[in-house]
C-alpha cells in the first residue's frame, strides 16, 4: 500500500495546465428609442469570449446590434446586427475580443412613437 | 491599441501608418462596416492587410507596400495576426475588392490584451483600422 501511494505521489513531473475560468457578467439595461433614433450603451469585455444580447422587452421589432463605441460623439459602430423581437433567448451571440464594446437599439423605420425596451447583456 | 475610423467608398482603399516599438504580436481587426446615413451594418467582405510604409524624400508616408492581405468580413475578433519587428514603419490597409456598393464607414480595431508595448512606438496616424500590439 505504501508503495502505491509513493508511486502516485512522485511518479509524474508532468506539469498541469491551470484551468482558466472566465467569469460571465450580466448587465440589464432599459431605455427608449425614438422614431428614426438610436439608443446605445457601452460595456467592458474583460476577456475574449462570447457576448450574448437578449432583447427581453419591447413594444415593437427593433434593430439590435453590438459593436465598438464611437471614438467621438457617442454612439456605437456596429459589427453585428439583427432585427429583434422580444424574447427569452439571446437574439445576438457573437465572439469578441476583450475591450470596450457597445450595444445599440435602433428604429428599423417602423416607429411612429417612442418605444421602451429592456435587454440583458452577458459577456466575459 | 490604435483605432482608425473613416469612410471608404466602393473600389477605394485606405492605409494607416503605424510604428512598432518592440517585437510582439500585431493584430488587425476590421470590426465594423456600417452605412454612413443610417444605423446597421453592411454585409460585405473587404481586404485587410499590413505592409511597410512608403515614404517620399521628405519622410512623408505616401503609400503602403503590402506584405500580407486577406479578405475579411467585419467581426469583433481580430482577423489578422502577425509578429512585426520594431524600428520599421508599417501600415495597415483596407480595400474594397468589389463587395461595397455604397459608401460605408468602417472600423478596424484591435483589442486583444491591450498591450502597452504597442505604445512604445509612435503613433503616426489615427483614423478606423486599428492595430493593437500585444507582447
């Protein structure tokens, strides 16, 4: 029995690779978008991974996108977009590097009055 | 990280000089291509690349002698990664190879682990192709 323990404890010098766990952050955001307008929010991705965005509430189908914040003037330069109706499953799921990102909700040209919306962003 | 935002027209190309301060990985990421006049994105493939900056007798960067190119659609992860050596003036290039039918704002940005090594060099341009250097 002693021999077995000795072998198990000293028989291998193979280093193990530390596991890396990327903590997922969830952010909830609600606002409104006007006819012809846009509404944006920035967030920080701390490590490469997947960004998911779920439009959980809205009174209409809206444009939904993820991109990079504009350098000047506010707003968002979009890299990924969908036409989104509210639901419980993510409408956007996209790989992203670490850094500043943004989500934007925009009128698809159908709004006649401002519409409130709510969404959830999950990211590393 | 350097980031370049600009407008590109169909059949047009644009380049952005940058310097490398120390050896390391340089990544180029075409992150966004969007219409000028409305929200949304343009679904198109552009050619991104890097090369050596071409200078005139006065030291002005007048061109980009491309060393590596690839075609890429906008994404939020880097499309081009290479190890560049310091003490050379480089350029990032973006070109429409037929995919653009309307003028679009493009954004090329580089995230990756925002290495300070990038800024050991001198930024010579800013505008939407971005180069980020990691160690």
